[in-house]
């Protein structure tokens, strides 16, 4: 990958303010962002790259490995519209090229799990054949129920998988930047807040900014927007909040050059210090800050802090959060 274009991804734990850092970075002339603001989750989501590595490397099996290839492609195809908006119309071509490099060989065959990735009509035909097979007492080995199904044999070392995956992500990045060879490419939610070290191995050159936020404001934002990602029960909310962050110190050990942890509130109330840290971390200069406060205005974003003052109906639950997880509260002046 070209050395003069890096990938930067701002990530969070759900409504913790990573978008604010995205907005700040978009004020720089060297920032390359995709035309559609979509989360880029093909690394961390179920059946994504991380799951693919698990099934091809850590939990290799002659059947599971080939099936994992099918699940990954099915995932990529299902979200084709979203990822084509990020990486361009070459998305599926690049995916297929990547999978071709991973597969050792292909042959006609199937096993029972293959029915899970069939399109509706072949799946219906399969089950009708199964019914007929049982009625006529036809032995399983005498009737191929999926005659056109392919099986993939995959066997790779970890280094081979990482190398091929980096080539894959490099091609995606070139496609996303659409001929722009300067600056850094900004992709949202590319790396999860857990298993950070593992997932960053999939990229040649990447930096991650993790953004966290006071749990009281997280709770109120989630409740006000009627979201369904976190629990509304305060006890369960606090447990979920803490569990999501239990290993963050371990995750960040030895990663100071690649991962920066930022408090959403610091970006607002300690704007100069925090943005200086971000610029230093990314190696960008204030002279490149062409549109200061045009996208991210801390004075406006301050309205998204201490929301219990404006929405007293959540004061009781916020009091409970303060009692249960005081160590996670932001120390407002």
C-alpha cells in the first residue's frame, strides 16, 4: 500500500461520540472520507474477517473452513449496497478475488451445513428431495441432493492469512480513495473496541481512535432516541457498560503509537489539549486545519453533555448510575 495514505478509524461503544472525532478530522485538508457516512464493520461483525480467521486458522476443520468462506461471501453479498457505497462498485469483485487467493482447490460436493447458505428456491428443492427420499427409502449416498454445490478446501498458515488479508484491505482502500493518493482515509467503526490487536493485523497501516463517554449521557441518549442496542433497566445497563470496558487497559498495552483513547467530554471542554493530542497522534499539522469548527463545534456539542439537567425525567436513573459505577463518571467542573 502507498505509504502516503493511512487509514484512520474512530470507534466507540455505541453513542459514545466517535462521530465527533470524525467530524473534527473532516475539517483537515488531508482527510479523505467516503461520500456516504456508513459504518464499516466487515472486520468485526459475525461472519466477517475475524470470524473467517477463527475458522481458517484457530479452529481449522476440513468442513468448517470451506463453509466459513461461503458465510463470509454471503455476508459481503448481503451488505453489498452499503460496502459498495464505501469502497465503490468493485467491492464484490475484490472480495471474490480475495477468496480465490485463500482457497486451495474447489470440488463438487456438500455437507449438511451447506443448506444454510442456499438461495430460497434451491433450499425448497433440497427439502422436497429430502421428503421424497424418506418416502421412497432412498439411501443418502444414492441421491445427490445438491448436485451443483461446490466445496472449498482451504489450508493456510496464520502468516499466509494475514498477508493475503492485508493485500485484500489494501485494494479496498485504494478503491475507496478513488484516485486520491494523499492524506489519510477516514473509515467509521472499522476496528472493534475489543480484540483490537488482532483486528489491526488485517491492515498494512492503520491508526485507531477510541472515544468513550459518561455513562449517564450514554443512557439518556439511548433512551431518548428509543434505541434497542443497550438495556433500559439500569442494573443491566451498568453491567453491560462495565463489561464492554473491562479489558480496555489490557487492549491498549503497547499500542500507544497505534491506538489513542479520547473522552468525548475532553474533546469539548479541553478542546485545545485534546485536539493537539489527536494531531500529534496522527502526525498532522494545524496548518492543514482548513475548516476549523466548520463541522465539529464544541460549543454546539456541549449540549450533548450533562443531559440530565435538561431532561429531569432521567434524573432518578442517572442517580442510580452514579451510585453503581462512580468510577466511570466524567469529572465535570
